C-alpha cells in the first residue's frame, strides 16, 4: 500500500515537472511568444511551481531541520541551490510584475516602467535559465528514469 | 488543510523576498542602472533588432537562445557532476580496500 502510494506520488511528481518545464520553456522566450502570452503565462506558471514545492515539502522540511547536522554533500548542495532558485524565481516574477506592459494595465493597474526593474528582470531571467539548467542536470538520472518509466512505460532497474 | 498551510508558507516566503527587494529601487546602484539605460537610449539594441527581423526568425531566435543557454550550462554541470561522483566512488572503493 505504502509502495503504491509512493509510486503514484512519483508519477504525479513527474507529470507536474513536465508541465512545469514546458511552461518555463515558453515563459522564458518572450521574444518568441510576444509580451501578452509571456505575462499571462507567467501568472499561470506560479501554479505548477507551488505544486512542485508542495510535492517536495517533506524533503524540504527534513533537510532544513537537519541542515546543520551531518548530511550528504549532494543533499546539502541541492538544498542551497533550490533555496537560491526559489529566491531568484521570486525576483524574476516580481520584477516582471513591476514592468508589466499588458497584464497589469489590463487589470486597471497602469504602471510607469522603471528601467532599473526592467534591467534587473532581464539579467535575473537569464541567470534563472542557467540555474534551472544546473538544477535539471543534477537531477538528470531521475529525469531519464522517470521518462522511461512514465512516458515510455519501460521497466527501469532500481539502481540509480 | 496541511497543503493550504504549505501554500501559505510558500506565498509568505515569496512576499518577504518581494518586500526585501523593493528598497533596491532607492539605491545608488538603481540610479546608475537608470542613467546607463537612458544613455543607451531606452530598451537598447534588442528592440531595434526585433523590428528588423521577420516574425518567423524572431520565433525561432527566442527559443534558440534559451535552448543554447540551458544546454551549455546543463551539459557542463552534468560533466562536472559525473566527474565528482566518479572520483568520490573511487575514493570510497580505495578506502574500503585499504
């Protein structure tokens, strides 16, 4: 029963991550999608991000509590990296809101765009691409295994 | 109930980051960035470039840019990560065998 629950949690984790990546990929290319899609999709993007964090909540709490105790260096690195990624994502999101050209004015909130926020949004969103790529790379083995198991329905060996 | 609590904590953390970020607009650094942007003439070269490019090329360029950035940084990280893992495994084996 417990094993079955863990399996379904892993599978939902995989699908959430897939949606998250697809949304991230589209949101990160405003030159391609145009500003309106970029802005509206950014608001929607908050949903899979929060869902992703909720699905990993137990891990976040466990590692945070044990952070100053002995931990595998890989786990410690992942935790620090994930915190930085969260901070950066929040900065990109909020600077994006502050330079909104379409979504906020459409909601009746006209903004005078500050070049400082605009510049910060551009710089941090480029940095976010690099940091996300590193986040994906350190979880690459899990990604490959999950693709085989849940998308191509291939049996996967238990060894990482 | 537990999930709502978790979502609220996440939103609160994001809100705190936003609150800490806002005073940055009053710093000398922000003024410097504003002056530089003004001297460069607004949004800079990218806006001009966008006007000159056909729509289909713009569509490809945006996705291409992020694909390249992510691929390069991801592949480099994966290489370093594998090297670290291999060397730590080797160290463990040599420790175990004496």
